[in-house]
């Protein structure tokens, strides 16, 4: 089976998770598909609803749970991991911030993984927004990870756990440290 033109592959066996994927463009569509094929329950959001509908038709869900929502906030409800792959800084802000943004709907402890080729400025901005969310909810902060192609940030057991689920998206995500938010080592 192929995923949006990608070759089929085997997936490391980890427990299925509730996952949201924001942005079903050229890169996001197959990435979300790999998560679904690995057995995760994926809820998708795309600004063009027809892309979300097409994705759901192609990936009806290993767990029977895949679907799409009309806003990022709705898409992330209940998700343990929120993946994002949109066009630029402004697109990233539009799907994460505000009343219908992802950060407004993420539960405490949810992990935000950004694949967008975006500026260091927006990475730091979103990290601060996650900390603000922490204060408002009086629980653990949203953890914002910036991932660009083959780099993955954070340390210890948390880094290893995130690396496992991220490898379902792309096996090239091999755990290279990128440093603090918005800083590449």
C-alpha cells in the first residue's frame, strides 16, 4: 500500500495514540497517512475541507477513528500529540493561536510537534503561548517541539518517546537535538 506516493513500510510497535494532524498539503497528507497506517487514531484539519475529506476516504482508520474537523481547536480535542505542517509563519499562527486555534483546544500535557518550515521567531512565540496556556489551565504546559526534516528536540525519556511516534511520520526523524525553541545546534 502506498501513502500519497510514498512506499509502504513497517512500523515500530508502540501503543496507539490519539493524534491530530493540522495541514494536509504535499508533506502533511502522507505524514498523517503514516500515522494512521501505524495504528494511531488520527483526526485531521485542513483549511480546504475537500483535502480533509479526501484524506479520510483514503485512510478510513486502522482503529476506525480517523476523521476530520472544521477548526483546529475541534481537531485537537482529546489528542495526545498534535502534528502541524503548514506553509509559513502566518499559517502556523492561524492554526495554533486564537479562540479556534489548536492551543485553545489542547489538553494539559498534550505535545505539539511542528513540521512547518518556519522562523525561529514563531517557534519562540508558540513556545511562550504554550506557557501562557499552562498558566490559564493551571496544569502542565503544552510542550512545543520544533521539528524540521531530520531534527528532533527535547531530552531524556520524553525525547525517546516522542522520537518513537515521530518515526511513524518519517523514519529520518532520528532524534538529533535542535536545542531550545527557535535555536538550532
